[in-house]
């Protein structure tokens, strides 16, 4: 896989497929982590005299312009971080995009409007997707793929466009792939995996793959209640995917057979209702044993004994991968478990990887030192699919 250093970019129009899919609240960016992650590659290209055309998606618009998903706030923030003017195109391949790109001088950049405002970006029809890629290719001479959070998508700007232009991986993708190889090839042991998040169905593939690789798997978050139910415990009104109980029971059986230690919560923080994440009003939390959650209460975080247990299980690790919060970390009453796991990684001497998505968001929301982790991924879904052993379209497209 070529990198930016393999391209002669001076005076060339370089299309950079970044991942600027940041959360917005009333038009205000609430977490600019992905924008900051895109800055080094863009800066390197600008300093080398490229005419940079940055493109990304944001959210899930329905293939048509939608002001709620405009990249205009991202253009402003990107300009602030770069200390440069950003020419913002109000469309993707129309007059505004063509004019913005035509107006670039060496060392200048433009940002196109949300790629998903065009139905060709996400189309499952190869011809429609290819036609949109042809239009994007007309705006550039070279392609740099640097949006790791999108490489698991077979989308026009991720998969089809690199086939139409000389291409290379940006620094962010090169770093992400290098880190993930450390989690799949010649792993330093003990190798501990911490998984959380809401649905166990989202993690079945990676659990299946990790059973052959990890030494210890810790389960928290909403998905833990399906594991507890699989062991025959009452989980009250907690999130439960009853249809996944047989699959979870099989994973527990296989883990025992393979000598992989599964660690589940021993206590939880519960409440009668899901908390109000807007007002952050007190939720009257209750501490309970994890194996006896009564009807009328739902588990929303791992409890203090579980926090101590999980920290102890991380302490002797040489490699730790964490994906998914331990509870509803957005509310202060249920943030303790996620904070405890993050702190355990910070206290560890292991090579620690935060697997993007909500885990990365939690690190920033809780005000933890991002530099204290070995790596914070920009792609939660992409990281998991890589660890599952899947071929990621955006990475395959960058291979020579």
C-alpha cells in the first residue's frame, strides 16, 4: 500500500477522502476528534504544494441535500485547526464544487459538501456508484484515502474512486492499519479485550474471531445483560436480546473449551427508567448484584465491585483492546464504569487501543488524557470488522 510519500503532489489536485463525520447539536460540533485526526495528512499535502480537495460524509441523509447534515460547521472548524482558509463548496460535483476546485492555488484547500447528499455515494448499484465516482474523479489528479472510519463501506468515494486515480493511503489510515496489525499479528500477551455497548448482536462477529486470539474477554455495557441471561440470571428490565442467548451460550462454551477467560459484571448500577441525557437530571441509581436484577429496574452501568474486578483483569495485560462503553456514560450517574475501565487502561503498562466510536467519545467527554492511550481509533465499526478478519473495501481499493 502506497503512502503520501510515494506521490508527487506539488501542483496537483489531490482528492482526500477524510472521515469528518462528527456529532452536531443545533449546528454546533460537540466532538471534533475526527477533524483533528484528519489535520496531519491535509497539512502535509498543503505544505508540499498540493491543491487539496477534501471530502467526507456526515450522518445519514437520504441521498439529497439536508441542512441538518451540512458540512459547513466542519469547514469552519477545519479552517480554525489548520490556520488556513477553507473554500467550502455547497454541492459535491456541481458548479460550486467545480468552481471551488478551479480556484485553488498550490497549498490551498477546498471542502466539498456532504458526499451522501448524492445518492450515488451509497448506492448498491455499481453503475450508479461508478457514475458518481467518475464525476468526483474529474475534480482531481490524485487520490488519498484517509477516512478510516469509512473504509468498511463499499461507497463511491471510498471504493470506486481510487480505481480511477493514482492513489495512496493517508497517514491516518497507515497508522490505524499498523495498530490493528499489532492486535492480530504477533500479539504481546496477555491479550485482554474489553467489549461494551448496547447490543451483543453488533459484537458477535468480533467475539467469534477473538475467541481464537484473546486470553481474556471482559463484557460490560448493555450487551452484558444478554450474557448474564445466558447464564440463567434474572436481568429485570435491562436491555436483553433474547434471540441471541443461544449464540452467547455457545460462545461461553467455546471460551471454556479454549481456555479463554470470560469476565462478566458482578454488580450493576440500575434505575427504574433510562436517564434524561439532555437535562442530566438525577436518576435515583441503585446498586445491585448482577445476578439478581428485579423486574422494574434496568442495569445502566457496571457497579463498583465490577469496576475493581475489570481493572484487576487489565492490570497484568501486555495488550488491551477496548471497544464500547460500560454504561450510559453520557449521564454522570452511570459514567463510573466507563471511567474506571478507561483509567485502568491509562494506569496499565500495556499497549492500549481504544476502538473508536462511543469509546473514543467517552474518553473525550470524561476529560481523560487522550495521549495516555497507545492509540485511539477513529473508526469503531471499521476496527471491529478488521478484527473479525473481514476484507474492508476501502483498504482493498488502496492496495496496489
